[in-house]
């Protein structure tokens, strides 16, 4: 069995490490963050492929992984139901998945406080150079799996020209406790996968486990993601804290300028259903993330492979970031089982995953593009998708719900021509 170093100990790295460890390999995860990683991320939409990968990682999970919803609803700005569709789905959270995967891996295999700086390849091994608590250190392995996220230092070493491309809008995010919400909000939207569709914008939300991963009624929370256009100068302001310090690489939740939060809450009261505005009002610390596309032509470089957000980032409309990382982990393990811990295995992994990930990125761009065309022409007429289509095609399990007809494929990503007289409602 081989020695494999995994760089990055978030969900992608943990999925790969657990699947490979279970295959009998000697794995070592290097994670730069010291101490607790809890409190990162928010809600995660699940798909059948994620459940299957969790099984391969050694976790027997069912719908208790999160909160199950039965319906999707879209609310108009007055809070009335515009669309309602039966569409069961399990919604979980980053911290629930992280806890399960972290506990599964023997603690000695998960090393925190190490920032990887570069990799050196030799004929029969790769050497990882990192900076740990004791200073510079090296780790030698037959294979290195880089799951170090969208700003991957490993991708920058092997494919420096591949850079994230800003999509032109941000996601305001937050999680609001169920216990503080009004009866109207609880009864009309809390139990559903909810949508708000102002012109050129989109809000989605769904219930998730509350603090301590509590899924009891009354103890859960509602996770929301509100996509809003932000041209470059607006983005620069959003990423600047109240002291005037710029955080262009990403602003942490506690640094977001309170004036930006106040403006966003004011916009919510004007543009969104009162139920969503209430959630946003009652969320203690809304935070924001710019939305990016990222596509790599190659993900295998000798004995080094990229996976997860380090290789491809699909806009979150597809709700597949974690599932995509899980599929990478499974594909890597399959290739290593077939070809051994060799560069040939990573080549086989690349051939399988690049087309699949390109398709995910393309579909996610397509799911977001209608908002941008609305924003540009400031007219619902620019949209080629009805509210019903948006609700039924966002963050779905393609294996379960299909909808291939509205998405011609990665090679032909385009919006359907608008039908005369088509309105925003179904
Ligand atoms: C608004 C929004 C909503 C989303 N919603 C969903 C959803 O519903 N469903 C879903 O599946 N996905 C969703 N995603 C995407 C999902 O969060 C990511 O795809 C997923 O977390 C990627 O995991 P990763 O492990 O590849 O990368 P990351 O989570 O970015 O982890 C990278 C890790 O590497 C570590 N690291 C970085 N550099 C180094 C270094 N030099 N040395 C050592 N360690 C390093 C970091 O500290 C980090 O822990 C969403 C994303 C956004 C922005």
C-alpha cells in the first residue's frame, strides 16, 4: 500500500483521506488552520453521489445527515407563494459533514498548523515542503493529492495561468435560528427549500441543523444565500472592512462592514418577501462571498493531483461543490486501485474527471446567467427562464431529476430563446 499526502483538511481533503485510508493506504492530511475548523461554511445541498461517496469513506448515513424538505416554494415580494413544487431533498451543513469525516480519520493522520509551500518531484516520490509549528518540514509520498481550495498553492505551482474568474456577483449568506422566527415565516417557508426571485438577483434558503447539529423542531436554523450583482467597484467596497482595510482575497464574517450589512438588510425589506427579510434581519452575522468560476485543463501533474475547489469551482447554483469533491475522491481511489499509486493512475483520474467537472462548471454558469442578463437589461423580458424553471432546476440531483432538456451540455451553454408573452411566473 502507498503513502499518500493530502493537502487541505476541509471536506474535499477529508473525503479523499478517508476513502484512501479505507483502501489501506497510509495517508497524512496537512491542514494550515490550527485549532477548531468549526463555524466555517453553512448549508450544503446533498445529492445521491455524496451519500455514495460517504459510504465509500466508511460512513453509513441516511437522511438523518440533515434536514429533509419535501417542497420547493418561491415567494414574491409580498410574501405570497408564486411557485410550489414537490421535490424532496436532504439539506445538511458544513460542520455536520466535517465532524463526521474528521472523527472517522485517526487523529494521528490529521496534522494541523502546516502551510504547504511547494512540492518537489523525484522519479519515484514527491516531497511536500511545508511550514509547521516547528519550522520548515518535509513529507515524502508516492502521491500527493491537493485539496487546498480555490486559491490552491499547488495549482499555482503547476498551472499558474489557471485563475478564478469573478462572476460579477456576490452571495450574502447567513444562518438564522428557527426559535426567533415569526409564525408566518415558520408556516409559509421554513420547512421548504425557498426561493426569492427579484429581477437580476436570487435568494435561496433551506432549513439546516441548528447549533450542536440539533435537528429537533424548534432547534433548527434556516440557511440563506442571496445572490446580488456587484460590479468591480462595488465588490471592492464590500470587501473593505469598517476600518478601511481591504480583504480582496475574501473577507471573514466578523470583518464585513456593518454599514454594508445595514444596506443589504434595507434592500431585503424592499426587494424580498417579508419572510426572507425577517430571516436576514434576525441573522446575527451575515457574511458574503464573491462568486467565481474556475476550470483547469489538467488536474494531474506526475505524482500530484488537484481535486475539489483547487481544480474546478462551479457556482453554487448547482449545489454540488462538496459532491464534486466527493466524486473526485472516489475517482482517485478507483484509479489508484486499478493502476497503483503511480502517475498513470493520476492520468486516468484526469481523463475521467476533467470532462465531468467542466460540465458541472458550465451548468452552474448557465444557472446563474439568467440573473445577469436580467440585471444587464433591467427587464424580466431578458430572462429566458420562468420562476418555475429556476425553482425546479437549481441545486438538483441530476441523476434523480434530470432536466437535461433545458441544458444542452457543456459544449453548448446557452440560454433558450425567450417565448413571446412569457412571464416570470409558470
Ligand atoms: C455561497 C456558496 C454556497 C455553497 N453551497 C454549497 C452547497 O449547497 N453544496 C455544496 O456541495 N457546495 C456548496 N458550496 C461549495 C463548497 O463550499 C465547496 O465546493 C467545498 O467546500 C470545497 O471543498 P474543498 O475541500 O475542495 O476546498 P476548501 O473547503 O476551500 O478547503 C481547502 C482547505 O485547504 C486548506 N489550505 C489551503 N491552502 C493550504 C496550504 N497551503 N497548506 C495547507 N492547507 C491549506 C484550507 O485551510 C482549507 O481547509 C458553496 C460555496 C459557496 C461560495
